[in-house]
């Protein structure tokens, strides 16, 4: 079994438009999904990766909006 914790994707849709997609598991759901042994590990990953993915997503979305 696997689940998406955080992801960033750059793709071309069926209309030929270049897009980005960013998603992450809300912090409020961590206790419901993971056992207590893993929560701090997952929080650390989210805290490190989230600002980078979110910033990259926002930056690319702005640039793509200008091009489209």
C-alpha cells in the first residue's frame, strides 16, 4: 500500500497546455493516517519539501500564465 504525502508534477494536458500540479497531505490528517512513531518523520519531510515545491509551483504558474 502507498499514499501520496507530497508531490509536484509538470505535465502537458490534452489541449497541449503546459501545467504544474502541487499537492500535499494536510498536517491535520497525519494522526489519522500514520502511527505515532512515523508522524515526526513525516512532519520533517513536509516541512523541508513543502516550501520548495510550493515556491516552485507558484513561480512556474506565474510564468506559464504570461505565456498562455
